[in-house]
C-alpha cells in the first residue's frame, strides 16, 4: 500500500508539473497564438462577408497553427477564431460598409456613407476587346503553360490594365471576377496618402502640422503629418511578424491601434531615420479621423465616394480608426481607378481633389541618415532611387507603384499612360519578376 500511495503521489506530482508547464507555456505563447487566431478570424469574416467567397482557408499563409484553427459564430455578423475551439479565442464583427473588426464585443462604428459609382468610369464597363499581345502578356502573369505547382505558387488572381484611362486588359483566376473585392494590404498606405492629400486640398490639415496628440508633451510633439506619411517619425517600431512585436500587437492585440502607436517612445529624432512602419500610417489616420470628426467614415467621405469606388471597404479598429496600414478591400477595377486618379495628379471628373503638386511631393524621396526601404516617398515607391539607379531597369524612370503583402501591386507609368493592377496570393514565391515582365510586355504591346 505504501508503495502504491507513493507511486500515486509521484504520478500526481508529475501530472501537476506537466499541467503547470503546459499552462505556463500557453500564457507565454498566448500573444503569438492570438496573432494567429486574430488573423484567421478577421480573414474568415472578411473573405466571406466582404468578398462573398466560401474558401477563407485559401487566404491563410502556411502556418503550423492552421490544422488546429476552429471557427464559429455566437450571433449574426460575428466570426470567432480559436485553437481547438477553446484557446486564444478572437472575435471579428461585420458592419455594413465598414467590414470586419477584431473586438471583444460588437463595435459601434456609426453609419457608413453610401457610395454612388456614377463617377467611376470602370463601373459596369464591358470587358475589353481581345488583343493577342496584351492577352499573352497577361497569360504570362498567370503562369500559363508553367507546371501547375508553379502557377499555384505564383497565385495570380487578377490583372487589370488601363491605357490612357481606357480598360484594355483584364483577367481573373477561377473563383474571382470583376465584382470580387480583394485586400490590398499595404497598398492601403498609398490610398492613405491620397486621403491626406484631399484634406490638405480642403485646408483641413497641412503636411507640417505638429502637436498631433495631446499626450505628446515631449519631443514627439514635433512629429509632423508628413513624417508619419514618410515613416520618419522616429517612433520605436518593428515590422517583424513575430511574438510581441509592435506590428502583431497593434493588429491583433489593441482595440485602439492609433493610441497604442502614439504611446510608443522615440528611438530616433523625428525626420532623421526612415523605418517602414504600419504603425505610422494607422496613427496618422487616427489623427485625421479625430481632426475631421469623421471616425471610421473618414476614407469614404474623403476619397472613396468622390471617386465612385462603390466596392471599397476600409476596415477600422474597435475605436473607429480606419486601419490605414492594411485593410482596404476593393475590386481590381477599383484599384485601377485609384492608380488612374494618382496618374491624373488628383483631377477627377473635372475637379482637382488633390493639390496640383501632391503626387510630385508623394514621389519625392527625401534624404535621411538611414532607411530600410530605399525609394519610399509618401505611401508610394519610385523606380528611380536617390542615387539615380533604377529599381527595375527594364521599366521607365518615372514608374511608381503601390505594393502590398502577398503580391498586390498597382503600377503606374505616366510616360506610357499606363496603370497595371496585379492581385494575388503569393506568400512564398517571388511575384515581382512576373509583374515587371508584365509591364514591360504591355508597354511593348500598347506602344
């Protein structure tokens, strides 16, 4: 009996240690687990509710957590994501016009401004007339003729081509069409530059505005709107998607993303170092949303409605701040309209919505002591770097573009009157060579 009792006690101790270790391990890893379940919950909500698709798992990057993810809904408009149905649960809430928001309870975002597409020249436009050379260039961007695994890895989902404002090329992958909104990820930053330009044109804000947050009573008070656009604010940041980094904490652990970023300390004097930061762009939109009083409706009233982008949804956080770093959904045609608006220097249907020199300023790359993103201006990247060398030698020097995670591109070539949109899901392959080849071949075909 004594031996049995001792054995049971020892076994109980071992079990307790294992359980304690498991609990401790879970709480240590919980921030990263919440990143995974938050990403998955938001993705599942948006893909189904916004894009009208039934395959959200196809938008999840390779991750060891994927087999253990479980989804559900406790009430209409809610999507939950968790591990095994119980751990690290996150909730995403759908709101008409505002998309999906991660929050513990349903956010009150107000009413979204209705968008009429009457001013959008691509809304309802017929498919372009077939052109053998254009179609061949687009086929290569879809990896036609390549082994199936290579085409799948490239993952092109849409290509839209405008020449002098006219739709001349268009193709979609199976399961997608001209009415399917797609997430631009960091192309949202380029849209944010245009939103800011509209407000500058209206006299609501200026690029040199400082004292952006009332709690900034130290050197952060000198940070300007332009420095947030250029990512030279000097605020501490790490864009690495890893355990406990600012980017994962902001997107998946903060109800008020702008407030979180504003609370970070300086690591560089403002204006001296350029560090790519999704936090800077989202913080900027929190400032703009507060100054205009528009809240989550900021993008719709300033940019999306005037351009007639009726498919567009800019998703906010639980505090009502548009997540301007990452969460703009539009059809590829509407992404092309955004590029055409930039190409036209902010003139739209006879009205100058941006300052006449706004795009020139946006494409100007200012000298800094160091940068982790050469060629980045204000929300857009340029082809001619500060030392005069080309990023893409095969493309004209005046080429510029918006770029997003997983291979999203809006490439603008002013000298050719060309706007090229490429959307896709490319988490592992290098999509950029195919996009450069696409533009090169389109210039040759349309020249």
